[in-house]
C-alpha cells in the first residue's frame, strides 16, 4: 500500500512542481539571453533579436526588461528552493488534517504509511528542486557564455587538483556520507514539521499558531539531545574527525526523526481532529 | 465470520468535559438497512467516526467484525462522511482509479455505469461540479464497493427531494447482499420506507433499538411519529 500511496502523492504534487520547473526553465533561458546581451559576448545573436524587436544595445526598455528578468530569475530560484517546504506543509494540512483526511484516514493503510509516503515524496521533490536549480545555473552559463563555458569546464575538470581529488577514495567516501547526511537532514526536517502540525491541529482553535509553538518546542528538545555530543567531542568538526562528525549528525537526525515519526503517528491515530 | 458486523461495548467518547457518547452498548447484525436517528448533536457522527477509527474512544470499545477499527476493518467498511471530502482538483475517473487501487472490493464498472446514468462526464474535475453532483459522485464511489458495512453519515442532508430519491434508490440497488447499511439522519420521513431497523440516539445514549415492523406494530405509528414523540423539545 505504501507504493500506491507514493504513486498518488507524486501524482497530486507533480501538478505544482512541474509548473514550477517549467517556469524555472523559461526564466533561465531569458536570464541567459539577458546576460549574453549585457556582457556583449552575444552581439550577433542579440542584434538579430534586437533588430526584430527594434531594441538596440542601450535601449532603456531593454535595460528595464533586463533588470526585471534578473529579479524574476532570482525570485524563481529562491521560490524553487523554498517551494517544496511550504507546499509540504500545505499538503500535509489539507490531505491529512482537514476534509481530505476523511478519505486518507479511511483507506486501508496505517497512519505510518501515510506519514512515510508524504515524507518520501517531499524529500524526493526537494532533491529534484536542488538539481533543477543547478541545471538552471548551467543553462544560464552555457547560453550566456557559449562555447568558452564548456571549454573552461572541461579544463577545470581535467586540472591536476580536481583530478587528484576525484581519484582519491576519501573524497568519494565523504561525498557519500554527505549525501546520506543531506537525506537524513531532509527526512528529519519534514518529520519535524509533520509532528508539529499533527500536535497543533489536534486542538480546536488557533491550530496553525499551536503548530508553530510545538515546532519551536520540538526544536529546543532536538537541540538539547544533540548538545551533549558537541560538548563531549569538542574537536569533532576538525578535518581528522570529519567522518565521525557526519555520522554523529546522521544518527542524531535518524533518532530525532524516529521520535517525530512516532509523535505524528500517535496524534493521527489517537488525537485526530478533522475539521 | 461473526454474526455481528458492528458491536459497541460500553463505548464512551468525551471531548473535554462534554460527553458525546455515554457508555453505549449496541449490536448490529448483517443484511439490514438500519437508521441511526437522532437530533443534531445527539452523537450520530461521533459514533460513525469512532467506528471508522477517525476518533479514539475515551472508554469501552467498538468492534467491526470482532476487530478494533484499523487497517483490516477499513477494507470492509465503506464510509460516506457528512461533507464533501474528496480532493477537489481530481477528475472523477482519477478518483475511480484511486478507489480501485486501494479497495479490493471496489467495482469500477459499477461506478462508471452509475456516472453514465447521471450524464456526468467522468473526465470532469470535481471542483467544477455542483454541490448536488459532488454528493452524488461521493455516494457512487462509496456504493460501488462490495463492502460488509456501509456507514453513511447524513447522505440525504442538504440535497433536493429528487436527489434524495436518487440517493436512496442507489443505496437499495447497490448495497451488497448480507451487508449492513447504517444511515445516520434526522430526515426520518424520507428514509423510513427503506429501513429494516432503527436506532434512536439522544445525548450520546441509545434510547431505542428495534425493527421497524415491530415498532410500527407495537406503537401503531410511523417511525417519524415515534421519533417526534421521543425527541419532543
């Protein structure tokens, strides 16, 4: 049943995410065109565009448009970075704590499966959003700079320093540990939000405010749990102990994440208050 | 298989100081259409929500097929809440697919036939439909299951008389043999003709549980008249 829940969750969330990614792609291409024009490296391409639009290099309209596109690019990138966070909150509220909860909580699935499906899909979209932002930057660089971008990138990847790093086993181990750490952080973050909302929405009034209060309380408890580690191992963030530090972080994330999971499941099972 | 499809043993539900269900004992057999009748705030919705596992009892227990409400009981209970609850962005055919995915007893063919008989386009998005049509779609999805217990909370509240007839007709035609349908309502006159048994509930307590025929015979009145007498303000 978890697979089916994930399938339907992806279906429900993809409507919003695809619109966001399409907007990001479109604004990236426009941003690249603006940069190519402003750096002067794309005179030939842009003069033909400018010719058709009757816009010259120093046209005021073009400059205003450039500023607008740059601002829009920055906004959409920030939105892409934060969107899933806000969307996950809204989705959890509507789908499990309000009217749609009458459907979701009467499907033959456990509360744990509902929480897991939401967490997995939110983490998945967050990672895809990060990749989309990276692709957007590459698109802007590739179109605005053109061939020299690829030549420089190729030279950079083949440089001695980078090659030594890529051929070192230690780099790949740290990269792997870092990846696991990011996944654990994201999972922990979403479960933290879900637990706060499950508790906050179990009361009748000021449910959003109560959720924020619970979020702060759970943050303090999480900090209290992790503080002794930093106190006991003051050198854990030095180069020599980097693996230890990463694994400590992963274990703490998993432990607090499991705690958040059980809090959420308990409140969905025993204190559900659909309105 | 137990003879009883639903059983409440000393079921109590409190919201703070307010008692919504007060030590209820109730046994519902199979193959019947039962009216759960009571005025607003009598505990009908709380009882149905508790049987669905949407509310946890404060005391006592409710059993569906001898089991505490959970994943297993949800496989055999088909529930219609007292409000529009389906995701409004979804298309009707998407909802049919979703119900098919999750409920092994769901019959998509039955659902499509009922949708077609109402001249509703299955590719329409739910939010574009009128309130009455949405309620019909919800009922169609719920009644297209071959469930053992149907829990219908106010299925005819807030709809026009023609739609009421359609809803009652759909319930009679589609509930599976040997299944029990529990219908909560305070519109007794409309529903009386299809009921086998009635349960009167007031202030969270069961006032009466009897077969409609026995009740009419012993009291010499319609269920509606008896209801008005029992719940006279």
